[in-house]
């Protein structure tokens, strides 16, 4: 099972549990179950397709990281890494920001990748696919970094 399969299975199971709770009249439990996967809001923001939607994703993700329970969600860290990577790429390409000034953003990307890997080592395959996507793959959020980037190679290829 891939990490994405785990995500969707987890969401599906939470939805089934919430539905059962609603059938049993336990509205508070249903609401709690439906709010548990809040990291999906970061993913939705990344797919918003409005200019700079990654900034919204980062804002949501950083707020969620304040909750210790959310800190244990590898997807929150993956989606945040993507948001930071899109910020990095935008500043590099559009704003022509020098590499030295981009380093703090790259450090955030690396921090989130490390956090995701620490929680779920299987997330490496997904992260690698976001950095080195297959031709035609729709998700390429980490491609702002070179395919031979030594920091990403150390985390995602070894």
C-alpha cells in the first residue's frame, strides 16, 4: 500500500465512522471524526489553482502545526513541504531571488520532509515522485529543486 492509499483509506474510514455516529445520533462524535483530517485543507489549498495558492496552503499548514496532534500527520508535513517548495520555485523563477536568500525557504522544505519521513518512512516514495515525477505526472511540487540537489538526494534517494 502506498502512502496515498493510506491517506484515502483513513479518510474513507473516518467518513464511515462519522456516518455511523450520525445514524446513532452522536453528532458530536461525528463532527470530531470529520474534523480529524484537517491536513487535507492544505492539500485543497495547493490545488486551488489561483495564483500563489501555495501561500494559503502554507498559512493553513503552519496554523495546524501548532496542534500537537496534527504534528503527527505525515501528510501535513508533505503538503507543507510542497507549499514551501512552490514558494521557493516562485521566488527563484519569477522574482529572481538569489540562491542565498532562498536558503531559509529550502530549510523549511527539508524540515518538513524530514518530519514526514520520521513519522512514516514510506512517505519517501511519494516525496521522491513530487521531486522527480514521471513524465506527464500531474504532481511536481518539489521540482523547483534540481534533480541532483544533494540535500534532497540524501533524504529521498539513499
